[in-house]
C-alpha cells in the first residue's frame, strides 16, 4: 500500500475550543503552514463548515470534542497524553487531515509540537539526494500516527528570573520541548511577574516562585529569634510579592548548600527540618493548600537522611547535588553508577506518598565570577535585541562543550530519569543562563525528550532529537 496520502489542495486549521494552550498551538501551526505555502492560510474555530470539509485540514482540540472523537480511530488518546494522526480525509477524496488531539489543553499544544518538530521534518525527506527535501503541504504527505504520554508528569526548568531575556520566546521554547513547569528564582520579584505568569500559563506551563528562606545569608540556626525573624520575613515576602501574582506554588532554599553537615554546632539536617516546618506551617496556616517546595542540597544531610522523615508531608522536597552526573554541574563528572542509583532510590523512597523531585544539572549555569545579586525589583524578559545577540555569541561556545559531553554521557542521565519516572518524581533541569529563547540547545532537548521516553535506545533518541527544526547544535 502506498504510504502517502494525496491532495494538491489548500490546507486550513480548525480549532476545537478556545483554551489558551489550544490557541497557542494554533499560532505555532499557523506560522509553520504560512511559511510553506504561497497563499494566506485560513485558521478558524469549529464547527467544521461545508467549505472546510473540501480542504485538507489540521484539526486540533481536546479528544472529548464531538467532531474530533470519530477521527481518533481505535485507541483514542492516552490518559494525560495526545494523538498525532495524518490520514486521508473522510470528508473529500484526495484530501488529507492531520488530527492533533489531547487529553487536556496543554496536551493539544504538545501534539502540535510533535507535528511541527518530529513529523514535518520527516515528511520533508525524500529518501534520495535528488533532492533531499520535498515541499510541505503540497502534493503528498506521509501517513502518520502516534499516541503517547510522558513518563514524567512534572517536567521542568529551574532558572534565575534575570536570565530570561524574553518571556514569550522562553515559554514558547519550553512548550515546543513539551516541558510543563518552571521555577523562577529571584532576589527581588519582577514588577511584571503577573504578566509573565499569564504568558507561561498560556503555554500550559506552571510557574513556581523561588525565593530565599535564609539561603545566602548568615544565620544562627540555634537562635529562636532568628527563626522567628525569618518566619515573618518569608511570610511578608510572599504576601507582598507573590500571593497575588497567579503562580502555582513557591520554592525555597535555606542553609544546606555546603559540604559540611554541621552549622553553629548543630546538625544541618536537624536544624533545616525545624526551620522549614516552622516557616511552612505559618504560611500554610495563612494560605491552606499553598504548594511549597523545599530545595535541599544533599551534600549537607546525606549522613542523616532519616531526619528528613519529619518534614511536613505537605511540603515537597526537591533534591539537588545528589552525587555525580546528572546531579553535577559538569556533564563529564561521571561517578559510580551504582552509588548514584542507590542514593536516588533512597531519595525517592524516603517519604512514601509525599512530594519528591530533583534538580538535575550538567547544562549551563551562571558565571558566578561575574554574578551580582539583584539590588531591587526589575522587569523580567525585557532585554534588548542587542543584549540577546551578544549573549547568543557567548553562549554558543559554552553549549559546544556541554553538548559534546552529553553525546558521550547522555545515557547516564537517561538511566537516572528512567529511575525517577518509576517513582513518579518531579524532574527539573538547572538551566540558569542558557538562552533558551535562541532555540532548544541539544543537551536541553535531549533532557526534555528523556522525560517522555526514558526507555528509548539512546542512539534513536539522539537521532530523533537532533532532527528537530528548533534544536540548536552549538
């Protein structure tokens, strides 16, 4: 059977539903379609009109939509996943349909991302060098069908707010990589935080606000007065800067970023448990249901992990610095795989039924030799085109180095992500100053794909990821 469907007609986009991520999906698809055709494409809301049924169609919306449901074929859409299907049109001979359906609005956006980044590059290939590529949306397009759901439910990026040069471009790139959560750390909250949150939400991305509960400060952990002061300070910062900003939770760090396990003569594990519970209890009393993430550096508590059982079960622990790559800044820092596995297992099973996650590293981080803490509020994502271009030149050389090591050691990260996925852990990557606005740098794109398919053989995963049009090979 010919594996292609035919149609020399016009294509149009039809949206089922108006949720923000569905509209964002339509925007991405429209931009691509308009790039490859000579006419002004039509993009319209459902229901399907008689005229629309005579064209080839890109149909996108929730799987539950009545007009879409019959086009999903047997199998439907996976729970918390999506379907991408390119087939012959049931409405008109010689026409085609591309069905992009999701279990939720964000999943529709991910279906669009796969259509754009996985299907279309493959559809362009002729299989010969005469020529290598064929026109898209003209003539025949390959039949295709894929139903998928992510291995990891929470797929995130951890970054400093001042490193976001353009909010919309950053959020769009995350969505194309099918990431759904961002932790944004600030010394001072940006003035345009609410607008930034709305932008990320429109791409189906949850926003976690990161701020200090004594991280980077000198504190006497033995002092009840110091704990009282920080409890009040943490509450005041949240109420002043974040409570009304529309985010999805907060993330904090205290005094665990050290290789020492004692502070002021007190075991850090004991002190930090008391502090995070005390401050967290005050916030939760005022804001019941507030999602609180406790960022914990394993280096200072690894000898007393049992103490962390006492952390309030409603507070999520997000671990970092848990050993060799993928927990280290440098992706060539390989350690004992058995030790990394064993420690990861301990973290995932330490508090059964409680929220647990990790921040993986080995991407790009801040240049701490040039770093300066913020001195006051600022505007996030409002950097000039000139500063963007200057940073792109700098960052490309750095990504060259990082990507070479990911090609060598990517299987190590993939193995750890597969282990984390089996425990339903939340997974974030530290990309502190990587300029995602310029594209999906290969190491970040590999990480993102691993969150969906950690069991896929690495050569196939690498090939699939490198072929995407948004991926930057530094």
